[in-house]
């Protein structure tokens, strides 16, 4: 399973990449708005830190505008993936971009019918948002199971990119379902390594080792 970080914070991306487990980055207009400076320059810096795909989202709402913006974003670096919202105009844009071999990430997916459309349009990634579904009392993880199954049924090359991940259990369940990618905030990446029994166990090992060291 690929691990992406969901942030536009260069410091967080640098720190996560030092782990050696980071396969890519997803950004969105809201995440970029939280950073100061020119978004294009921020994206350029991110593409230099991470070799893998870096999603940069278009803000046009008509397909010609999306394609134009997408092609401009691709000029930032080779590893830019054009993030396009799941609308009918977005589907047309994904179709055009993928026919020109431009990698795309179809974002804001909340149903398996939307995920199916994204795959048929040739999206490289499809991003179902689990946390935002959970927020309205729908089962976000059930959507992941459906997307994985549908893509499997028809051998789609599109990868299920689990987005809006809020905690490690989302990641564990997504991995069990066979989702290809999960994008997580830095906080969740940190939580993945944590277990209270690990901390207690390590504390005990180190305390016992102190006793050995003090033997003579
Ligand atoms: C994915 O690409 C989105 O940027 C992101 O996962 C949205 O997450 P949120 O629901 O926590 O804003």
C-alpha cells in the first residue's frame, strides 16, 4: 500500500519523507490556502522533496479551463498529478488529460457510481473521502470496499486513493480491503507507529537493562 501525506506544509512533508516510507503527496486549495507564499512555488518545492506523485488541484469549473490549468500545473514538475473534482465537467477534463498521458486524481468522490465514472474516464487515482462521509453518519469505509471490488471486477488500472483519513483505523481497514493508496495528515502518520503496549514494553526492557548494567 502506498502512503501519501495530505498537506501543503513543506516542513511536515520533509519530516515525513525522512521516515523513508513516503510515496507521494496530496494537496488541495484549502491546504494551500493555509500556507503563506505563492502556491505554485510551494508546489514546486514539494515536488523537489518527494519523487512520487504530488497532486495539485485545478480550480476552474469548466472542462476547458480545467485542462488548461492542469497542463499549466504539469509544467511545475514531471511528478505533478492533476487533481480534478468529480463533476461532469471534471470527467470530461480527466478524459482529455488522460488521452494526453497526463496523470489525474479524481477528487471529492462520495459514491461508488462516481468512482466508476472516474475509472472509465481514465483517472490514475480516484479519491473517495472516508472521514467526510463518517461525519454525516455514512460508512466511509464501506465506500472503499465497494470501490476496490468494482475496480477489481473490471480490471481498472485506476488506483483507489483513500482520502479524508482521520485515524489509523481508517488506514488499517483500507489496507485489509486492498486499497492501493492512503493519503494521511502528518498527525495520522505519527499515530501509526504508536501503541501504548509498545511504550510500556520498551520502558520495561530499558529498566531491566539498567539492572544488568549495574550488576558489577
Ligand atoms: C484528499 O486528497 C483531500 O485533500 C483530503 O484527504 C481531504 O481531507 P479532509 O476531509 O480531512 O479535509
